[in-house]
C-alpha cells in the first residue's frame, strides 16, 4: 500500500472496474467455447482483477489509510478553533466592556434597568439609528466604549478562532466524524478478510497497529466533540441565555453573529477615530483663523530677533549678526567746507553711511524709474483720403472713340 505507486484517484477507478461474478462467468464461458481465439485486452484485464483475492477489501483499506490523516485534520481543527474561541471571548476585556455599555444603553432607552439581552440583538445594533444625526447605535457605542475604556481594542483582530469557526457547518462536522468511525470499523472487517488469504505477518502487524491507533484517535475526537459542545452551552448560559434556548443555538450561528458584529465594530471604530482626528485638526485651524502667518507662535521668536537687530542698527549704524563690517574704516570724500564744526558733522555721517555707494544707488534707481525717451521723432501717417492706393480713377469712354 504505497501512495507513490497509486494515488486516491487510481484506487477509485479500479474499484469501479472490478467485475462481478456474472461478468467473470461470461468471460470464462466465451473462452471455453472458443479456445483458439485469444481474449481481448479488456477481458484479460478483468480476469486479472478477478484473480486477486479480496481485491475490493484491499482497495477500501488502502483508501482509508490514505484518507485518514486529512479527515482527522478536518475534524480536529474546528474543534480546536471553537475551544480557543470560547476562551478568547471569556477572557476578552473589550467584549465585556461592549456588552456592559450596550446593556446600559438599553436600560436607558427602555426607561428601566434591564438584566440582559439576547445575543442575536448584536446583529441589529448597526441597524438602529438616532433621529438627529442619523448615526447608528453602533456609532454611539464605539464612542462611549473608547471614551470610558481607552485601552479597548477593535475586538475583531482578537477573535480569529471565532471567525474561522463561523465558516464551518457543525452538522457536517458531526457527519464526518460518523463517517470516519464507520470506515474504521469497515477497515477492521476488511483486514480480517484479507488475513484469511494472506499469511504475511508483517502486513498484518502494520495494518493492525494503524487501525488500532486510528480507532483510539477517533474515540478521543468523539470525547473532545462532546466536551466542546458542553463547554459551548455553558458559555451561552454564562452570557445569560436560558438553558432551553442555549441547547437550540447552533455553534456556527453563534460564531457568525459574533464575527459579523466584531467586523462592523472595527469598521465603525475606525470611522469614529477619523472623525475625532478631523475635529482636533479643525479646532487647531480655528485658533489661527483670521491671523497672519507672522502672528503665530512659530514666527514670534523671529520677530523678537528682527526687532533687536533693527534697534542695534539704529543705535550703532550698519552692523551684522557677526559684528562690524570687514572693513571698519569707511572711505571718505574730500570736503570743501571748512571749519571745525562742519568737519565733525561730516566725519560722523561718513562713519555711519557710505555716501559714495548711496550716490551710485540713487543713479541706478533714477535710470530705472525714468520713462524711456525716443531718439527719433515719430513720423505722422498720412490720412487715408490722401493715399494713392485709395484714390478712385474714372475713365471717360467718350474720349476713346476720338
């Protein structure tokens, strides 16, 4: 029974080709009636299959051995997911906070204290809306939970096991477990039938060990299935659901409600966070509305520095941030005025201002601002009536005959 020689599809094809006793008898009668005529390829193949003892039992046992690992995995993984999912919900603080806030909102809307609500009401929370802003109840729920419990999460990213379990049909899982148990029992019957014709002890030992281990695993899966279901019903009672209603609740139905609500909660929570960020941004914008950019705090320090630099220039003349100019002794013009007082005034002015540079600057400004003059006078154009091209000429036809 080597899977490298034949896969599952090949086994199924051979199972459909096994001849019946009637077909085998007809082939043998035709061979005896015509001994000189050789059988065809199809008839020889059928006779070869019929010559193998307990061929059907061998193929069925081989198919069970190939399928067992995948079938066990399909049953064990959902059981593990629902077990982990229930533990995640029981220990999740965000889920508890959401239920407590939602219960308080329901008590306020009803006008009296409510002890609890049905878990299916979670699917109706996004549909309830207020009459003013048309926001859903889930929108207000997200805002209250984030305000009262800042450490809360989006819930959906923490219940991956519940999301995976919601995609599984629990009735089909029970059927798979029943089919796996039935195939295991049939494999024991097939092995006993094969042992009557096959005396190989190694073959019997390997098959018996495999089937014994498979039977033990199937028994363990049945026990786990029963305990997981009991734990699921106890969790529903823990949420406040009456026992007679909890027994009718299906696993995939419950997980689907929780998963869809968590997804809606995460989406709405992201929207609420974006709205809060926009409000904070608009509030900051309103603080600087109507002000120039130089009036903001960003430019306050620059204004102080510029004011101090201006005062220093007015008090000490042309200065820079690093100190005085590179050439501390300015150029002086020869003065025609005589007298000690005029010399002192001019020397003081020349120390502060550089008059040579000022004259050059004034000349440049005047040349740039003065209107350009035409070098040649503008020629006057003749009127249209005096142009030669516009004159109309008349021919006297009476003179042409002369």
